[in-house]
C-alpha cells in the first residue's frame, strides 16, 4: 500500500507560545500557512544574519525535530497563525512528494552550519581561515611540522592543483619531492565513475580549503573531521558507518571548511552533484538522513557556542563532556559507565585550550571520582557525575553573570 502523506493544520492565537526552548521530545516541525511567528533564544550567542521574523512559507522547529534533541529556540505567534504540522516520520514522504521543500531545507541548513561553524571558530579560537587563498599550503605546512607526511603530501598536491602558479607553488613542489618517499595517499584525483572507494588508515579524503563536488556516506571504518586553527589541529568529530559528510561543499559550492581523513581503514560511497539531485526524488531515506545530520550539527554547534560562553575553564570541560554524552544519546543514569572516543588532548582542543594552559585544568578534571584515562581514552564510571558537575558549573556561571549585571545597573 502506498504511503500517504498525513499532515495536520494547527492554529495559534496571537502571543501564544508554539514551541519553547529547552523542552524535549520535539516530534513536529511547522510550516507557516498564514500569519507571523517570532523566534527567540534565551541567550543570543551569535547573530546568524537571518531575520527572526517568520512569514508564510517559512519553516521552524526542523533542527530539534530532525535531530531528536530538545528545542534550541522559542517560537511565539505575533499574529493569529495557521500552521502545517509535520511529524518527523512524515519527512521522507514529504520530500518524496515535494523535492523543492527538501532542497530548501537542506540549503538553508547548509548555510546555517557554515555560518555558525565560522562563528564558533572566531569565538573559541579567536581567528579564522575563511577566504584564505593559501589555506591548503598552510594546512600542508602544519602537517609537515607534525611529521604527518600522508596528510602533508595530499594538501601540497591539492594546493598545486588549484594554484599551479600560486605564491607558494615553488615551495610546495620542493616539499612534495622531499616527502614523497615517506608518504602514502589513496586518491589524489578520485575517478568520477568510481563511487565506492577504500581509504587506508591515515590517508586524506579531502583537505580544508579544497574545492569539491561530492558528499560521502561512510560504509565501513571511521573518519576523522578536523581543522587547523593557529598551530594546532582541532578535532571536530569522529564519524562512524552510516554518517554523511562533505555535503556543504556539494550544496553551496564553497571550499571545504574542514579536513577529513581515515581514522582507521574506511570504505566510502561518493555522491556527486548530479547523483545528489536524483537522490532527492529517488532515495528520500538518504535525504532524510542528510537533513538529520545537518540538524544534529546545528544543534551541536549551538551547544558548543554556549560552552564557549562559560567563564570557568573546568566548567567548560565538564560541559563539553556532557555535550558529547547528549550528542551520542547516552542515557544519563546513576552507575552507567562510558568510554569517550577521545583523550584529554582532544578534549582540550574541543574547547580551544592549548596543551600548556590546559594541563592544570585536566589535572583538576581527573580528580572527578570514576573519571580516568584508559589506553589514552577518557572513561567515566558514572555518567551522572558528569551531568551533576556540568549543571553545577552552569548554575554558578549564571549566578556570576547575574550578579555582574546587577552591579552594572546600580
């Protein structure tokens, strides 16, 4: 029996609250049929460059609904409004029947992710490489200094490929010749007709600043997503089978905002722009997965931006661990143990601390009962202890800022 699209109409009076920030169990998103809606956040961490005033045809609540996380914003009716209510399970059918809706959501999400990611880099690491024509060369130089010759060779090659007469082209050619005997690469120029590809551990899939027209679906193994900020490599994510990545370069035709390399031997399915357009109609389940991925990424970046606003460095570390638990949908209950897929160095990178300044913070963090390093990975015997500590520091941060605001008004 053919699946039927089941939508419902809901109406709200002027000034009514439609969704409330922080509330869990977001199962529906909304399309405005008539009237106006205003979005707001408890803390405006960054100006997204978009209007918070929504009108007919606009969407809201998609991020929380498709990521299955709590709401990250509040929606209030500015006038009497009529809304089309879409359940999460109906999304695949909706985009199968109306491909432009899917493309509008995905393109909007992609733009939002790139904007927020750039804002996070500026806020957390105090600089940005956006728009730097020499970023590929700088990425390669960093990897050479770290003796990561596979990554360095790939990045130098891509720099020369895109800037054969660039100002660093002579240096890049010289470096390539010197490190070639020590490097291993998989696909310097991937064949367009080979959609299933295998990348050995520590080989690059793409480099930050590289142009691209493919997204990837990880079939087997793990992939590391990172970017070079200043003189360190910042870990953004460790992907697992089923994850999709590289979609922003395909959707908005801009250079890669981060690098991807095989964390262990990995098998990928590559999807180019032409195939992507067909997939919107023919494989709505993959487009649903992509929408979910982007929604999760937006939710996660908001959490990271909130983390960056915390004053206490130990509090930021606890909060970063709790965010990882929430992101990985680890149920918080007393006595539940969990092993994080990273160590202390990566944790410091996540919050923008250098190894030098972070040594004292890590020493203090590891005083937490049941939290220790096991084979260079952080492991906690009771996840509820992480939640308790993170909530405590969040509360103290709010009190400190409230007192400061009160003094400033005197």
